[in-house]
């Protein structure tokens, strides 16, 4: 069984551009969570999608957005990139809200120059 | 107040020794889940073990066990017979049920474990 997959693994963008990150959850999982792991800040919750809807977002500005598709895969979009957006972005999937499983993908390392 | 506290920023351990990584948590929920993850330098977060607040037995997964002391709000990870490949960052995390998982997992700051030959 395939795990959580994220693409691309690395992404380099310039300040002001937009970045799109993708996540495919484990088959049968309907919830997708996005996290940002910036140097020195630890893992911070970004967004939660379940059954195609945005259910909650963390303390991030609106230029961080995303969506979940009917097949439960998800996109994270970051607009008007800033240097401090450079981080590892991790996606996790769960079989519905509050599940006992939370498996992560390998992450997308975004570098803003 | 921090919800997850990992007091050991770094640890050096001899190969084949047992390791205990500390984690304390803070929640007013009666129902919650505790997770441990391993993050090697590649960045991937690898799920190790889960403990539910109502689970009476301590969780075990191969060489990993979770020493769950509910009254002390402690969920330490024990790695038996450590191996060189265990060198990595280890994160303790909690999911509180009151929000239905809305806030995802809350992570501690991690412990950098280095296994020495």
C-alpha cells in the first residue's frame, strides 16, 4: 500500500512568486493536514481538509490557502512568497477526523530566494 | 503554556543501550491521543507509536514502547537495544479530541538523538 506522497520534493522560488505543493493521502484516508516546519520554529499546523472541505486553519495569513479534490488529494498554495516562507512543508493523512493514525509524506522543501 | 514539553534537546547514547526520551503534555481533555515520530535528516516524519488516553496498556511496537503515566501527564518513548540507524530527531505530539482533531497534532520541540558506536 502506497504511503502519503508529496510533490515536488524540492522547490525554489523567488520572493513574490506563488508556490503550489501537492499531497496524495493514503488510500481510504479522507483527512489531510498541512504543517510548516521552519528552522527554529518547530512544526506548526497550517490547514486541515476533510471530505473536500477546509475544516480549520492555523495562525497563518490568508496567502496560505489550498484545496482538497474529490479523490482526497490536496494542494497547498502560497501566494506572494516571502523569504520566511522557506521551510519544509509536511502533509499528513488520517482516516477521518481524530483518527489514531497520522502518517506523513516525505515533505516538500521550499526555498524562497 | 506549552502543550507538549520535551526537555532533552539532545542525547548521546551508546549503541545497544536502551534510550528513554521524555515527553510531558498538558491538556484538559479526557480523550486525547499521543504520538511519537522519528525525523531523520532526510526530513520525512516516520510514525513510531500511538497511545490513546483510555488505553490501559502501554503501547508497544517492536523496539519502541511508550511509558504512559496518565496522572503525571507523561508519555516517554523507550527504545530498546539502540542502533546506529536510530540517530534522528524525535518528536512527541498530541491530538486533543475536544476539537475533533481540528487543530491537527501539537508537537514538542523534539529531541536530537545520536547513537554512538
